[in-house]
C-alpha cells in the first residue's frame, strides 16, 4: 500500500512539473538592453518596446548599411579582440597593393615554414607551396587560413617595405635573391604597419593590429584589438572590391597549389555558415578566440539594400550567425515605403496635352489677385521614400514662391520638405496643377482700388495659402502587436 501511495504521489508531482513546464512563458526577446542604440538613440530614449528591438546574444554589435547608415549598435565603439575578422584587413591591404600596381592577382605567393606553424585555423598549406595571390586570398578568407595570412603578409610586406620588387609575377629582394625566412619578420612588420595605416585612413576610432591573422594569446598576446564600429567600416570598404566580394560569397571551393613541382588540389570549407542557408547572405568573415568569443562580420543583400552585421563575443559559434541574421531581418522588417503626397483632394492636370489626375497638396496665393490661388501638386505626385519606421514620424514644411503673371500647369510655385527626426529625408518642388491667368489691364485697376480700401479697413490683400497634404503617422505593426 505504501509503495502504491508513493507511486501516486510521484505521478502527481511529475504531472505538476510537466504542466508548469508547458505553461511557462517563452523567454523571447530576453537580451534587449535599454542602452542598445537604434538609429542614433538608445532604446530607453526612444521608448521602444522589447518586441521592437533585436534579440541578440553578442556583447558587441553593429548593423550598418552600405551607405554608412547605422541602424543598431551595442557597445559599438568599445574595444575588444576580433580574432580572425582581422583577415578582412589583411585582404584589404593586399588588394589595395593590387589596385596600386604593386602586386597583381597573379603574383606568386610562397608559403614559408613559419606560416604553417601559426595557430590551428589552417587552409592546409604546406611549407614551400606556391600559388597566385588570388588563390592565397581564397585560402585566407574561405577557411580562415592563418597559413595563408602569413604567406600573404610576407610576400606583400616585402614589396611594401621596399625590401623587394615585382619581376613579372615573382617577388624578389632588391639584391636579386628570393625572399628568405630571415626576411619574414621584417616583411610581416611592414605589412602590419600598412594594416594600421589603412585603419586610420578608413576612420577607425580604436583599432590596433599586431599580426595579419588575429590570434591574441600566448606568443601573440598584446594590444591587438578593434571594435564593432571599426569592423563595419572595414567590411564596407572591402565589399567595394569585386575580388573580395566573389571570394567571400562563394562558399566552399577548391584551389590548386604547386607542391613539390606538382599541382595539388586543396578543398576549402567555408567557415561562413550563412552562405547557402540564409537567402540574402553574401559573406564575409568569422572569428573565434577565447578572448574574442564566437564572432562574425556578415553581409546581406535583399535585392535593394546591402547591410553589414558585426557581432562579437556571442554565446556560441551557431549563435553568432543567428545574431547576424536577426539583425538583418530586423532591419529589413522595419524599412517601408512612405508615399509623400497624401491628400483627399485631386485635380485634373494637363501638361503637353496629357491629362492626369493628381493629388492637390496645397493652394498657393497668386500675388496679383486678391482671392485667387493656384492648386499645386508635387513635381512627382507618385513619389515615395524608403524610411526606417522606428526612427519616428515624418513631418513636412512648405515654402511658397511669389506667384505672379500667367501660370501654367507644371510651373514651380513652391517647395515642400519632409523630415524624420529633424533630418531631411526628401524635398520636392511644388508645381501648379492648373492654369491661372494674370489680371488684364481693367481687372488690374479694379484690384488696385479694392486693395486700397482693404488696406484702410485692415482686410487681407491676397488669398491665404492652404496646405492640404497630410503626413500619416507611421503604423508600426510590431509595436501594435506588443
């Protein structure tokens, strides 16, 4: 009997626990911080709901458009290690040397014995392997090869330091000998100096490079660091180069190197797990060390806008990709088209014999009449702009020209300016959407006398302007759902 009672108690307890587990609320949007910055203002300052903000684990994050617009940041300018994301700058310096004519994509890169001993992240190169710079860049960026990073730095660094010159596709020392292992340290130092110079040129605020691969522990411990905002600038610059773009977007690939006089194929497996999984993914670079944590600088393009998501020190290698995709999707979801002309009144506008029904956005006084106005529309009545809806509502201001003489449909009669959070987002000419003739001689005399008496009695001498256009409030469905 005791056993039976104990069994019943155990079953009841298990059922209670199971029910409480099912009923427990999901911890969605758990890591949203009041100090996170959305479009230049903190979440707290904007009064955003948790559901309106991206839920990411990364300690450092930055989401920037190709045009430099910053949509989101978390500790964006705080210094941190960036691990193999460093290799973005390694590629930039090498490709800049190509653009400057100091190297070519066919320049032979030789792998030294020192190169194959750097860290665990490898492209599978062997000492003595030779390949073109373009192949070496694939070995650098696709599997995050430390061996390739050192080989590129040694080859390009010798040229940048003036230690060597380019003879066809072969890099040779000034004295005529091939680059030897004894020159490697000086060449690599010159290359790293070029990395730091390029960071300064790009406007990086807190970046120091001490090696071309990003390792930051044991013999590589030091002051090497960057920040999410600086990495975004590097990504933005690198993605302007077609060679870089094609490599980072290509996913897994194979390369051929010369090894012991024979062609050897090496299969490269991409570390970018968004390629081929997330439809908008187009690169760029992963990184992981104990100090940096799982990190990723990613790029996405949805057919209209290119974005760069920088996530550093996420909670796992898988989560760094989730974080990046979350930032991409959050930004795309909060962009919308906003129609500029919003008026219930319309008019038939005839220009060059073609009649079109257009919205009347304003009535502009004709200065030669007392009570006559000119109906006006936008120069492009169908114009719309792409806005980020979390940035707030759109406002408008209208300036009217002094309209006189004969007015024809299509003539400019003013200007309308649209702002979002006090920043101008669009400007359009106001144009007449009807013909209005000026007073003839006799009408002019009558208006002169009428204005004289109006002046004596304090009555208005011209018609008042009328604004008919509206700026609808932005309907944020996410906020409504919250």
